[in-house]
C-alpha cells in the first residue's frame, strides 16, 4: 500500500485521537506547514555545503600566503582572514559592492572564464602609498585615478594574484594574470546576471586601515574543480602514498645533515671547592674504568656502545653495538 494512503484502522485511530483531545487539528496543520521549504529560483544553489567548506579552506590558505607576501612588500602590519564564503547571483554581487571601487579581472588558464577581485579603495590607496614610500595614508578618490596610479595598482595586483596559484595548487595548477582594471562595476557584465558565483570575502587590515577584498568566482571557472571540492576527495588525497622521488630526495637531504657526535669517556662529581682549586696537571678520577665500553651520543642522546682506539695517528671510536629505542635511559649518567 502506498505510504500516503491511510488504512481504515489508521483513519479510525486518528479520528478517535481528535475527538478525545489527544491531538489538535491546528497542531497537525502547523506541522504540515513546517515541511514546506521556500526555494528562490533566482538564487539557485549550485554548490553543496561540503564544496563551499572546501573553497573556504583553500582561501584561508590563500589569505595566510597573501598576508605574508604583502607584509614583506609593504613593510607594515598586514592581517587578512576569510570573513565569509557565499554563493549568490552575479547581479547581487555587483549590487553589493560600492558604485565606485577598484575591480581587477583575471584570466586563470587552463580554466575557462575570468575571476574578479574587488578591493576596497581605502585598502588599495593604502597599499599604493606604502609602495611609494609613504606612511600608508588612505585617500578615496578612486573615480579620479591617474594613468600613473593605474600602472602602479596594476603592478601591485598582478603580483598579488600570483599567491592564488599556490593556494589552488592542491586542487589544480593555474597561471592567473591580470587582464583589466576597472572602477565602475556596471561596466563588468562578463556573465549573465542570474549566473551563480561564489564570493569569498576577506577581512583586510593594513597598518591602521581596514577594509574588504572580495573574490568573485563564477560557476564556469569552478565547474572543472567540482569533483575535487568534496570531502571524499580531500580524504583520498590525504591518504595517498608519498611520491617515491620525494622520499628519495628527502633521504638524500637528511644524509647530508650534520649532527654532533660525542664519545663519553666517563663522568665525575667534584665539590665546588675542589673545582675552584683545580690547576694544570691535576687529575680527575672518572666513574668508569678503561675496560668498560664507551657510550656514544648523537645530539646528547645515547645511540651506540663503542671502544676507544686509533686509526693511523688519529684517535677513533669503534662501534660495538646499537642502543635500541627505549634503552637510552639506562645509559644516561
């Protein structure tokens, strides 16, 4: 019997509950109403919550890399962090940003489409002032950019987007480059107004200036990455076996590393008075006889048992045994 059709016994039980007051018709109506979910077709959700979380994680890494890069370039305090990651229609993104702001457009081959970075004018002018040797003052006159200022800002943000390449390298190799710098959002009708975009908002502090940097990622750019944005892919990726070439290079690098190696002839405990009265030629008796083997330490940790000797005219230590892990304590003196 289909689930939406009640049997006669179920109908009788329901009527009985209503007549005795055990159930209220209004409560049933409210429960039915709560099951209805409003869906806005203008705001179609193209990405799952899992994929949005993955994008947030990637751009948290981007914000850390960008913080380090700008701190070095501007030689001042810089702090960038992800404020939010939302999927909205492109039209809504354009309406949400100031009428006059700094907009940079980038191509990201081999991916199709372009991405947009919107930089708050206060932040943009602070960066330019620092590059020119100033204190980082912000003057919002974005609608009156000179050709020289445009050239300087183009150079700054062309270098800035290079940091995105490193952040996205976990998912895909891209070669982003700046193609356009604009100040009026209305002139950037690159995609359909109703197309879904993911907007990554970054809280940005440079010196005493605060503002936002927004990254607009259209669906056409993200489509090839969709399968790699799931939690399943990240777990698989994390569980992959290491590259044998990387292991070999790491081993070769470790072999060249230098570590302090000491052969301990023995130890002694002396009084402070005797220590202060030591003179050239005095002998200190060690707590170890010449027949006993030596403890050979690597970076102060007991690792080998050896005996003293000579190799040609030089003093040497012959390794007799290896101290296994967990046995170091019994050789500590």
